[in-house]
C-alpha cells in the first residue's frame, strides 16, 4: 500500500520520552499508510535500542537510521532522502502525536494534492500539564487556498507544517547541520515551490514545553544563541531582496524575518546582563542596520524594547534584561 505520510523523528538522548512519541504513531488503522523514520543522531543512552524495538515489531511502519551526531538539521536531511511517503512532516523525539488527530490527518491526506498542509497543534507544559491550542490558520475559512491569497497572514511553524515530499526531494531542500534552530529553515526554504495550502482543522502535534534541555529554554538559549544568528544569516542570503518585493509570499517571508530577528534581540536580553552579551547585541544590531536595512527600519517602527535600548544609548540593558527574563515564556 502507498505510504501517505513520512514522519521524521529526530532522536538524540531522549530515552525518557521516545516511547511516547513512537506509541503515538501506533494507530492500527493507519499504520500501513504511515512511514516513521527514526533518526538516531549519535545518542549515548538507550534511544537507539528503543527505536530498534519498534522497527522489529512493526517493520512495515518504522525505519531506523543510525548515524553520527550531526545536529537536528542532519536528521531532517537524512529523512528527506529516505522518505517514500506522499507527504512529509517532523516530530521531535520528546513530543508526540494526538492519535485520533493523526488518524484523521492521514485520511485527509489520502485525498490531498496540495503543496503544504497546515494542522492545529497544542503546547503541553511540563510543569503543570496545562495545554494551549495553537491554530495558526484560524482566520482561513477555506479548506484549500493559494499561498498568494494569504496576503499578510502570520507565519506557520514546523509543528503545524506538512509538505509534499516531492517538493523537498526535487529541490534538494537541506537544513544546516551541526546547528540548532534549523526548524526555521524547514519553515521557509521550501516556500518558493509552495503554491497551494490545505487546512486541517484538528490537533495533530503535541509540543512538550518546559524541558530544561530544550533549545528554547533559558538554559538552552545560553548554550546555543549563536546558532540562531547563523540560521538567520543563511535565510537572509537565500532571500536577499525579499523586503523590496511586493508579492504576498514575499511579504509573508519578510514578516517572518522581522519576527525572528526581534526574537533574537530578545534572546540577548534573556540570557544574561553581562557586558559581553550586551556588546554582542550591539554588534548584531549594527549588522542588521547595515545588511538588512528594511528589517531594521521595521523593527524601529514596531519594537518598543529596541527603541528603549537605542534611545538610552544601551544603558537600559540591565533593566530590560530583568524585565524580559522575568516575563519570558517558551
């Protein structure tokens, strides 16, 4: 039977969580149409052994790729090359699918021909278990739309996005390896070949929030914040003049850049109040002003935090750090 959906599961030292991720794919009525590619990225715990159990038990659904550590992007690259499903999406090894939503999702994909599919997801907070529904397409009333009809729609994130596999394979979509935050490349790199979008109005992905090891936690940000700049600069290079173009897709990408650049500015305030990080932020702003003047101009127009920092000649760094760190949620 044709595989409808290939799922790439990035797995690095997630022995405490991966059974939940893999169990969420074990929905009997869809497993013949589902391909789960578990990429073990050089784990030193029992992640690989657990994945092998599922591969042995369900060989028609689960495939394991065991490789040296290369970072998140390398796991996605390996999965794209190996995928045989009509559609492709990501699942982190410490997250899971809503089983009912996944079953209905594959039924919906069986009839789909669109380039991108957007589904709801939920954020599940580790500390107290409360959940937040995220519906990034809540204002889109049609089931199928052209991307160019989205106009100024806000960005879609990887937890919501599924692509037609052919787009990723035929256009050699590759994420940066040995680098964090490359899910943003997954969000943007395939867009030149996306013309049609399908909306699936149900939760598929469950995103675990609050693990200290996560790259979006304050601790993770302190370790990996330079990687965010690497990813941003690559995407700026891929779309060098996007702010000057006027198509809806260009505006969408430009708005995404403004958001991500602003979030990187906030990261510098979150991680510490040291003079080192203050100077790094100043250098980053000089780079944006010089190399991305349209993004810089839009941030000056919309960001109160940035304007306070600049108007006080950087002296408000410590105060802004205390406030933003206290309010930071991930």
